[in-house]
């Protein structure tokens, strides 16, 4: 059997050269040549290509019977929530996160639960030996009966094993450790990651096996490898959280079978990751008395409303250039909010260091956090605490207006359910029907919001 032929293709201009070199001879860009398979060896392509002789025919979209994909529950409720209800047959899920954050632990727990439900599952380990995986299962007090394990890094052998076993769900840990014999580059290179992901995805679509790929991340937190990796798969999940904390967050950034930006909350225990039923309790501090610089935000993560405490500290700058630091929040929006506060409320922080933090390690990207950040900063600047039992949300515009946030009713109901008595929200988000247990105050501008907040 002759070996597949490969060449090096420039990712910028598409030029092709037979050997790798640092600079593309056509566009003169550096480090853009990536090894790519240009001709497969005989016998390999027909076995896995799945291409029939008949051409695909066009279909009318209106004539198609659109139906919801059936789901396979993983047995872990928070994991199913992020996936959109469960695993989909033939779907490919990519999950990334920092080393040691719990990716392998969560997937091993899910596979053991599926095996207990008498589903055929396979765990492919490219990083750990079978003994190491067995030791983890023993440490987590799992019952791995029915779970089959394969310690292999060669892509062709893995595909043959999956074709023979025909599992319902298979985990590949990790995609960066695999290599294909069709390429000469090392495992983890751009060409190897792209080729292995494409072959595995093709196998999943043809066989109906659900594949879960574990991906490494770079020092910046992005998934390692080519960006096309995230385009190939159906779902992209990220593990978040501090490895020194016992809490972990899983967020969906892409999901062809469900909603994006869903959030799953877990607690790391001696027996593995456990789902947290009331995540708002993690992100709220319990002060005996009201403290300055603290404001409770009602944010929305996918379909789930969460209450998060926003803390701010304003202090006299010790250097000619005051610092602006935010943790878990958009740093550029902090500078914008300080400018809006100066322009429309007359409060100056030009000679003050401003630090803002979202409690619990959660990351908040939505602009509805603006009003809570601004009130926390003003509270610290004035050294006056906000009233206890106050929940806030709303976007602040450059003109000083308070813009509405989506799903305001659900946010207010969540705040009332957790015992908050007062809410300061955009006027457009004021509930038409009274929500029992909470008084809602609508505001249009930041000057009005600042005046009402300390007069409640």
C-alpha cells in the first residue's frame, strides 16, 4: 500500500510547495505553510470516504420535515443544560480548558453513567495509560463496568477500533495528541489537528456515534490548533474558573443543536464534579451589614438568570497614571462608564485608582452589567453603601440614558425568588404585572438612578 502524499499549503495565499520553509515564496508571509494531504494512498480513501457515485440532488427547504434531534442524557444535569438537553447522535463536541480544571474528570463521570444505563461507550486516551484512567475512576468512586478503554494516538487505528466497536458515545482525550500516518508533521501541529478532526467528524456523521473531543488551550485561553477546528465541530464548550477554587463553570460558545452562552456550574468534590442547583448563591457574598462598593447584578447566562455581586474599590492613585482594573468584566467598558459618570453625573475619578471585580470568578460580557458597575463605583467613591436587598441591571449609553436589557421579567422573578425586596431597572423593563415580594423602580438616566438608589 503506497503512502498518502502531502504538500505544504500557504494559509494566506494558497500557494503549494513540496517541502516546508519558513517563508511563503508567493506572498512572502512567514510561518504560514501548513502540511496538507493532497493524495491519499490506495485502499485508504474508499474505506472511509463514504462518497457514492450518484450526485446529490437539490431539495426544497419548505418540503423538509424539520424535527428536533433526539437527545441522549449524559446523566449529569448541568452538562446536559450546556449541551442543549443532551448528546445528539452523530454530533461532535469540542471541550477545552486549562490543565487540571476537570475536563477528563467530567467526561469520565459522564461515560460511567452512560455505561450504567447500558449504552456502548468508549474512552480513547492519548495522554494517560489505562492504569492511570483506572486509578482516577477508583479515586472518584465510579463504577466503570461496561466502559471500554483504548490507549492509542494513531488516528487510523482509532478509526478502525471505533468502526469495530460501534459505540453510542466516544471520548477522544485529546485531539492534540493524535497523529495521522498520512502526514509527517508532529502531533499537535496545525496540519495534524485539522486532518484528525476532519476524519473523526466524518466518521461520526457516517456512523451516528457521538464524539466528544478534548482540546488543549493556549496561554491566552483560546483553543490550541487551527481556527478551522471550531468550525468543523457542532458544539464548542469552555471550562472556566480558578483551579485554586472548588467551583467550575462550563460555557457553550457554539452549539448547532441548542442555545449558545448557556452556563453550567459545578463544584469539585472528592468524588468528582457535582452540579450546583442554585448557582446564584456562589456569586453572592453574605455581609452582616451593608458595605460600600458592593452592588448585586441580575445577569442572564443563556436561559438562566444569575445574581452576581459586583464589587468596586476607588482609592487615591499612588502614581501619576491612575489604574483601571476589572476582573470578570469588560475593561474597556469600565473606562467608558467612568467617562459617562463624569460627563452626566459630575463625579470625577481622574485622580483615583478604580478596581472592579465580579465575585465568584464568573465572566460577564453583557452590557446589562453597566448600571451595577456604575453604582458600585459611586458607592465606593462616596463611601456610602447601597440599600440591602437591592438588585440592579441595565445598560448605560454614552448620552447617559439607561437602556433596557433582554428577558427583564425572568431576571426580576429570579431576584424576588432569592429574597431581594427592591430592584432598580430600566423603565422599559418594569413589569406590567406586579411581581410579589419585590418593589420595582424604573429609571431613564444615570442621574435619576443615582438619586433613587440612595433614597430608597
